[in-house]
C-alpha cells in the first residue's frame, strides 16, 4: 500500500530544492494556475489534452478543488511548483493514477513557457519522484510522453528513466493522434 502524507501538513512544510518549493495544490492556487496555463497555452496545447478545456478561471478553480479531493482520496498527489525566493508560480508536477495495490503511480508535469529551458522541471520532477519513493513508498513511477515532445523526453533522460516501449495512437490531442513513449523508474534503480 502507498502511504499518503497529509496535504495540510505539506502545505506548511513544503518539499524544497535548491531553487524550488513544491506545495500541494489547493484552491488558493487557482488564480496562478489559470494565468500559468493561459500564458503558456500555445506551448502546452499540442501535448496536453486538458488545456483546451481550461477556458477560464473557473476551470482552474475546479481543477484546484479536484486536486485537493484527489489527494485526500489517495488518487493523485499534485504540487504547485514555485520559485523558492520569489514564490512565483512556475508549473505543476505530481503523481497521478496511484495504484495502492501495486505501489505505483504516473509522473505528470507541465511548466510555464517563460520558466522553461532552465532545468526547473528536472529539479521539480527529481524531488517529486524521490519523495514518491521515500515518503509515499512507491515502488514504480511510470510516465508516458508524446514521442515528438522533445523537451519532456529530455527531462526523463536527465532523470534516468528507462524506456519501455511505444503506445501507438495513445492519445488524441488538438485533433491529432499522439504516440506515447513509455518510461519507468523503480525504487531499486
């Protein structure tokens, strides 16, 4: 079984890296989520099907609200990524599709366009995955990335994920079918 740490406690004692602070998403993040997505829509929409449905601040509020419910129900653990010094919202990283029986989950992430290219997502994802193994007691963290999403694939290479195969036409995004490259990392790797 996975161990789900308290969302409330982590809001007060965030995960921190050298440059970043990761806090569980809640409704206080809705405004930042909206502006982060909206300002980066052109870069996110080709890869993430949900971006087309995030059409107003109310949608971001519902997402933030759903994130708290998912955490409390042990379905998904999502973090707002913030700059440690300025508290500026940079994106989201989290563990999706938690399988308690199999001690596994899926890494998901996105970053504001103006924060990309600085190693921020690698740093945030590394912290999230390390936390998944140490605190959540995950054994396996998998991820599926569009085969032509080179920025996301680079993050996985830097994190040491192992390639496991390709799922053809795995997802329809922005009117086109995306093949997904499948990767995983184990607690024992």
